[in-house]
C-alpha cells in the first residue's frame, strides 16, 4: 500500500522525461535556437517537477491526517506554485529579445502541463475510497 502512494511520483517522472523530449524535439524540428533564452529549457522542467513532487507529498500527508482539507491544501499549493512561476517568469516578461515570445509560450506550456498532471493526481486522491 505504501508503494502505491508513491507510484504517481514515478509516473510524474516519466511524464516529465517524455514532455521534455517532446519539447526538445519540437524545438529541433522547428529550428528554434534556445541559446538566447533567459533560462535553459531544463530549468522549468526541474523546478516544476520538484514543486509537483513536493506538493503531492504534502497532499499525501494531509490526506492521512485530515482528509477534509486536502482540496484546500492543493489550492494553496497551486497558488504558491503560480506565484513562484510568476517570479521566475519576470526576466522573460521584461525581455525585448526576438525569442522572448517563444520562451514565454514554452514556459506557459510547461507550467500548464504540470498543473494538469497535478490536478489529475489530486483528483485521483480525492476520489479514493477511505
């Protein structure tokens, strides 16, 4: 049972690797030069993976202690993640380089993918029978 609780972290890791490979392939296919980006493509994936794992582990602990507030903890964690993403995104938003638009879209796609995966994991936790 303990291993089943942490299996989604492995799935999240596989999702991260697959999304990263797909992202790099798309940039290669469309011949987008990422050297002028403010952040390397790997950084948002690492940050969002770490935040997603941390949020999932916190939700698991809260689920064991007080199932009634799992949704609120998830919403607070998501809000915190959005705040962190906004702070990280500041240099990209202020940038006037020609690749800034591509970098913004890339960042938001990464953010939305991780947010979607987190939401699915939390919904699955909430739908489990006690």
